[in-house]
């Protein structure tokens, strides 16, 4: 158990819909990272937050957005969903001053 | 920009045999390097990391990796494979923003 939690574990929805994925980092970790894992793209960095502020952006679509709340949990919002958005979405947290990231169990999104 | 190449998308070894998973990286700055393991339907677990100092890094479950700057490599080894080692292994490099850039992964199969 990494100490990072993600909900829900599975999500099945239809094209055009909007979903929200939630992540709680390890206690005390201020940095949260979101990654997408798909068969064709592999593991891709999406976005990073540090203590509520966006710090880095990767290959994140404009239809996707995220935020980090004062209690440090983070949400990834995916809208106007397409079939190609079906993937595993991971969040990870990093301790301040540390280098390694600890990953949550992921949310498997299926868009039908 | 950093990048990671994992040689071999699938490696098969016999139980008790040496495990060698290859990783080469590209980085314009001294790299932070990581190996993660992903068991089916689970998140990523950190096996080991290299940041600075000793170039031979020991990790969990008997794995180790050696950082070779001259060869830009960070290969993962284990002297004797166990059935429980069957999983997908990812090599990653961390950039200045500490986000992880992953290789495409190597699936390790262990034959009895």
C-alpha cells in the first residue's frame, strides 16, 4: 500500500460525458502528479500540482482539467469523452525534497 | 529533453535464471532514474532509484540496477528469477520538474 488513494477504481461511461477522478496523496506530500496509461501511448504525464498550484503540464488535452484543493486532494476532470480516452489514470504523490513518486492503484476508465 | 528506451517489450526467463531488463536514457542534465514494477490490475510500485552517489543501487525483492553514465544505461538485474517476479517493468527518468518520463515497459514472464 503506497498510501495514495484513488476513487473510483472503475468507471464506465458514454461518449460525450464528463467524469471526475479523485486522488488523495500520502500524508504530508504536497506534490500530486497525474498520468495516463494506454496501450498505444504507454504511460504519459498529464499534469502536476504543488500545494494547490499547477506546476507542470504534459500532453493533457484541453478537454481535461485538474485542480488541487486546500486539503491537498486532487481531482482530474475529463469532459466530452471520446472512445480514445479509455485508459488507466494514475495519480502519484512526491514528498517535498524527495525524488521518488508513490503511485495510487489507478482508475480504469472505459468510454463506450 | 529526457527520454527512455527499454530494449525488448517482452522478456522470458526460466525460474532461477538471471533476469536482465535493459534501459537506456537520454538526459541533458544529471539524471534521476527509477525502476517501477506493475503487477496485473495494480498500480506502479517503486523497485529502486538512482539519484546521486553509488552507481550500483539495490532495491526491493532482490533487484538491483547499475547506473553507467558512459553507456547512458540503467539496466535492472536479479540473480535468480522467481515466479512472483512476472510483471511489467518500467524504467523512468525524472526531469527538472520531477515529472517522470517512462519507457514503453518490458513484460517479464517466468517459466517454471
